[in-house]
C-alpha cells in the first residue's frame, strides 16, 4: 500500500481553510491585545501604579487581579 498523504490536504469544498484562517486571525488579534495589556501592566509595575484603579485610584482587590492580572480598574469602573 502506498502512502499518498498529499491528497488529504486537498479540500474540495474550499471552505474549511477560510474558516480556520479567520478563526486564527481572531485568535492572533486577541493575543496581540493581550500582549498590549501585559506591556501596560508591566509599565504600571515599574511606575508603582500597578494594582490601582486608573479612574478612582483605589487599590484593585487582589481577587480581581488574580483573575485578571492586567485589570486597570476596580470592579466599579470596569468597562
Ligand atoms: Zn475605580
């Protein structure tokens, strides 16, 4: 029996690839946004403002930071 793996990649519908591509691009965009958030969190760490709400200046509850380490605001001021 001969192995012809190239045929497996042929998609007669031509749809699956487009869907996968769109999903991948959405994931990439979300990952890039996450990187931006991480960068901002790191900058706030350096400035000593990490863990403080950008709106009211109160400390963000630790439980919230554990769930969302990149949170910039307290629960009251979350968008
Ligand atoms: Zn606040």
